[in-house]
């Protein structure tokens, strides 16, 4: 008689506590990709449960979830929509390996789906995983589990997996990405305990934000950007389908804000305008943030529609204030577009925020100065500064991979270690990150003081806060600049 194999324990390998900076920031998003996969499997008749590692203390906690649910399958499925999991941090990889070992000891069939496992499948198979899913996961996972449950012995027709058989590593044909995203069931939000997320957001931000994806993939070819799961094709859900989920989720969680975690929000012509029409028609009011490119954000109609539908903050892949570096990255954008997009967003009341990257090969002092000048002139709402990070599968990685023998991953998202030889030392780039942050805050504080002098209507507490901030950042920037100067004997001011 066939043994029924229909019990699946899902988990993921992101532990907020293992990422000190993110733990301190305290603004976590639930593992959306994991919830999509669990939902699809449940819709197809499987019993699913979830060990959400986000607030867990250690990977060994998986044992009690295995003991409680006795799963046939342990599916370690990372959230491919979150940039933190796309960074493939070594702390999280170690946690994943530990959970794989525990699940194997408990006789589970272990299946892994993540950016890191797609890039380094052998390491996960060595750690004991039975199967690694390569690329987008949901359909492959369903077909694989269906096949195993039906006790098929030949799995070579399941596209998009790698596994070992008689000591041989088998990699099946690549699976294409899904085109019709409206066909997927909504994520299984009921598996998440949302209260710790809400509590953390309220404590650190004063509002509660949740995540939602409207698209998958990105057609652009910035040569340092890895897209191991969703690739270079861009597929979007219909605005109707997204609005339906927004309404459904509002009834469930009463969130204040949404992060649309797409690589690029609203690229399809007319999508945002239709979305704005629908939110108005349905009388939906919420604020949201997105990621987008400067060359798209110079289109006034798009920016107007973003504002009309509640967009509050746009994280723009600005990267550098030097055209030479943007061109070296194959970014396909112009520095002037960053200026134009920032002006346009501010005109419509949307906050522009910048992703900035230092340390790209070929960057010299003049390029760094241009980037700092751009930040000082445009004063974005927020800045996220990173150091160039070679991810497997990219042109950039191929250029520097010979130098990555000693170290190829950061331990956590704040390590910011330059892992290849460049114009300056790794210590310089780490200090540069601190300096540019302080310098940015100094300029913000100085702008606030100018406002303060003109606007006497501000409450006294606000005035004091701004003066204290200026009193801190003026000398702090000076000291930070001096440190930078000691490391490389150069001056940025
Ligand atoms: S536009 Fe953004 S997501 Fe697309 S390739 Fe460039 S960096 Fe990556």
C-alpha cells in the first residue's frame, strides 16, 4: 500500500536576530515568497504548516515544529522578493544548513528553494538537502512533491531541480518563469503570526507596513544585479487582482502602509494609471513605497498616477553621481535623470529615496565626490548605501571572481566589506559609508535649521530636536572625514 505523503513543514532561513543592523532597525517583512508557495501546495490538497524564523532565537527551534507536525517534507523556501535574502548572507546559510541537518535526522525529505541555493546548489546538496529548486519555485515544488508522493522513481522530467542519485548530481531542464501571475492563489497569510511584526513596526516606525508583490522579474541588465529566481522577463499581475488582494488584506490585518516589493513597480505602460483609477473607485486609502528607476520616474503621467494612488516614498536605484560609473555598471540611466526624477517626485509630494553604491571597479576619488555632491544637492528623503557586492551569475562577479577565494559572502547585511581589490582599501569603503551618512544628516540638519529660522510656528520640541541633530552631525561629520583621511590620505571636503 502507498504511504500517503501529504504533510509539509515550510520554513525559510532569514533570522532577524542574526542580522544585527536589521534587528536594531526593527522593520521586518514576513516571508512573502514562502507564503505563496505554501498557499499553492495547500490549494492542491497538501497539509501545510510554517516555522517562521523571523523572530526565532536559533535554528534548532525547528526541532519542536518537526515534533509537532511530523512532516513528510521539510521545505526551506526563502522569500525571493526581499533584498535581504537576495544578499545570500553567510549567517543565514549556516542556519539553513543546520535546519536541513535536523530535518534529515527526522527522516523528512528536504527541498530547498532560494537565491543562495540556486547559485550554490552543490553546497546545499552536500549539507544534506535532497532537492534544490533552481529558479522560480512554486510550480517546480508542486510538481516535485506530486511526483514524490506518487512514489515516482524517475524525477528527471521535473524541470528546474537538481539532486543526487548514485553519487551523480543530476540537473534537470530549466523551467520557464510563470507568465500568468493572477492564477496564483493569494499568499497564505493565516500561517503567519502577524502580531510580532505589527508590534515591531509600531515600536520603531509608529505605523504598520506589510509587503505585497505585483510583478516578478526585471528586463534591465545592470551588470551587478543578480536575478536568479525571476530572471529578465517582466510579468505583472493585473491591477484588478492586486486591488482585490489589498482589500482582502485590509480586512485581515488593518495595516497602514504597503511595501510593493517588486524590482520595478509599474513598468508596464498604463498599469499605474489603471491601478490609481481602481483605488479611487474602491475608495481605498493607504500609503505605499516602491522601487523604481530614474529614467522611468521622469514621466510626469506616471508620477502623477503614483501620487494619486497613495505612493509616499520611491526608492530609486540612483547608485552613483558619476556618469562614468553608471555606464560601467550598464545601468542605462543618466545622472541628469536622477535630478529630474527627484524634482518631479517632490513636485507631486512623493519622497525620493536613493540606493547608492560605492566601490564599483574603476571608481576613483572624483566619482565619489560627484556622488556625495549629488546627495548634498538633492537631499533625498532616505539613503541606503552599500558597497559593491559580487553576486554569482553577474558580469561583475565574473570580473572579480578570481579574488573571491577567501571571502565571497557577507555575514550580515551590515558587513559592507569590499571583497575584491579596488582603488582604495576595504577599511576606506567602510568608513566612507559612515562618513556619507553623517554628511547627509548634517546637510538635512542644516536645511532644517534654515526652515526653523523661517518658520517660527514649529513646536518648541521640534525646534530643539532639530538643533540637537545639527549639534551632533556637524562635528560628527568632521571627525568621520578626518578618519577617512587617515585611512587613505585623501580629502573629500
Ligand atoms: S533595474 Fe534594478 S532590478 Fe533591474 S537589473 Fe537594474 S538593479 Fe536589477
